[in-house]
């Protein structure tokens, strides 16, 4: 079992204590856990209204100068009419399949799109389970929600020492590594607003 799997297992063990009297919800938890494994997904961060509310053990273990911008993706989840949640996940194999030229091969494009939809659906379940655990309230699992996912390569995960937290910061294709590093320094120094550089109300 790798570090990623241990982190997810720890989360689901905590959740089991909340849902031990709810067999139907326990089945949902088991289904989400199994699907994350099958899809080879590692949830990294969940944000809400500009604040990070979940950081995986995998990310916490990274060196603070690590920048993750090549193998992770974003899903926006709207729960009823509230402010959206954003969850960031990684899957290196899937990312590599996206950047490999596939020409006009419709089946490959369709396969990639199917994967993203399955991932978004599974991660929506993960977010709802997380909210149920954080609030000790399984009613979160009964709320209506819908999801959408962003374009690839629009964020880089960076550690902000002034906030002592990892954040998914916007990075466009036109921004060089030097430009992005300058933006991070400006955010840390308070010269650039954080809220203008993270997803809050819509996908990046």
C-alpha cells in the first residue's frame, strides 16, 4: 500500500465511524472508495469560497518548494444553491494520455472524456462524504449536486508559507516558470490578491 492509499484509507476509516448505523450510506462509502482505486485517482485538495478545507496526506508530505502543475485536474461541485466546492486530483497515466497526440481518433477522445466524467462523478461522492464527516451530518449525502470539470493545464499547486497551506494557483499556458514564480512571490508578499488567482465561483 502506497502513501496515497494509506491517506485515503485513513479518511474512510473515520467516515465509517460516522456511518456505522447507516448501512445504505456505508455502501456508498465503499463504492466511492472502490471507484477511486479503480480509476487510479488521488484526491489532493478541496477548496470552498477561496479556503482549503481538505489537504491529502500525499500533498502534506511534499517538499514545500514542490510545484504540481502537470498531472492534476479540477472538478467543480455545486451543492444545491450554495457556493461551489473545488476538488483537485492527480492521475499521471491519464494526463500522459491527454498530451499524447491522438489525431482524429474519435474512440480515444471519447475514452478520455468518459474517464473525466467518471472521475468527476466519483469525486463528487468523495466531496459529499467529506462534508458529511466534517459536519458529523449524513444529510449532506442527500443533497442535490452537479459537477463540471476544467480544462487541463490551468492550475499549479503551490505552497504558500504565509498561509501555511497548499493552494491551486492559476497558471496559463502563456506563463513561463519565471513568470509564475514571480506571481507566487507577489501573492506571498501581499502584492497580488490570492482570491484573483484561485477558482472560487467558476472553473479555472
